[in-house]
C-alpha cells in the first residue's frame, strides 16, 4: 500500500480517535444536584444521574465528573475544549459563554436567617442593613451586588450555615433545595427562609466548540427522558418529585 492510498485510512482512524475522545465533565459540591458520596467516593445527585443517563443514551463517553470549586469549574469549562459543566444556572451574563443542554433542574434563590432574629423582608432593598453570605461564582452574587447589597463569599457553601449560626453573617443566600439539604445534613433546625428573590433554570453547560448538532441531539435525548418518565423517576428517588422542572 502506498502512502497516498494509506492516507484516507489514516485520516479515518484519526477521526475515529477524535470522535471517541471522552467529554470532560466538571461539577461542584452542590447537593442535592451533585456531591461526593462518602461511602463510594462517587459523585451522586439529581444532576449527576441525569447527565450520566443522558450521555449513556447518546453514546458519548465521558470522564468521571471532576469536582471543583464553582468559580474554577466555570473557567475550566470555558477554556477546556470538549467539556461540560453541571449544574449551571442559565442567566444572561453566562449566555454567550457556553452551549446549553437542559433544563435539568431549577433554582429558587432565597435568603435564610436565624429564626430567633425575627428578620422580616418584603424586598431585597430591605436587606441593605445585613451582611449576606453566599459562595464564590454563584449566580446570585451579581444579582445581589447590582442591588448594592453587602455580600461576603466563601469557596464552598457548606461554610455558610456555621457562619450564620455564629452571626458572622445575618442572611444566607442559597438555592432553596440546596439550603434545605444542607440544613438537614448538618442537623440545623433554627433557620427560616425570609425572602425568595430570584429563580433560574439549571442546565448542562458545554464548551463553545461543541458541535451544534451534537448539542441539539443531547437536548432531543433529554426531552425523551422527560417523556419516558426517567427525569421524574430520578427526582422521586431523591425525594424531590415536586421540584422537578416542568
């Protein structure tokens, strides 16, 4: 076989190798959507199961999800070709940074306070006198700062409930589902939600270079998962059927 006649075969093999390159998955510690199970060491949660099922149906190989602080995970996905990130709030300031598959969940941001502090809020403007805790890179940070509120961020949201208990912050900004999960996990029963202030759908966010046809195919498969009851089954399994995106 001459080099010229072998060239098409080599190109075909190279193309197949590239096609088989696994999608690199990034996520964060953000229960109930994703967290590392202490027993198995695996990433579990609503989004983790949905994305795993989605990619399996699509025949798309992936890496094991890489858990990173949220701000770093977003940068890694934007700068790493053939990568995706979950669970990402689809908000205007992020729209052009990724391609989107979803929704796979939704998030309602609330402010929690200590019940004994008797804080009552009717609007975000009334939170101006309080220090608000959240985590670096959360979509609520921009929203809160646009309202001229005092925001203090930490690398991981698990650090905020103890800060609220010790009154190092007066309000905790967090997604309602995640906030309730962390309170149960930490055995906290003295917080209460005092204001719901924003809502966004949550997506699998993929690198801009992913083929648009592939993104469309993933979205089509995800819709099939809604129709055949897979999404409902996963949400029910974790006790969140009422929170399932519609």
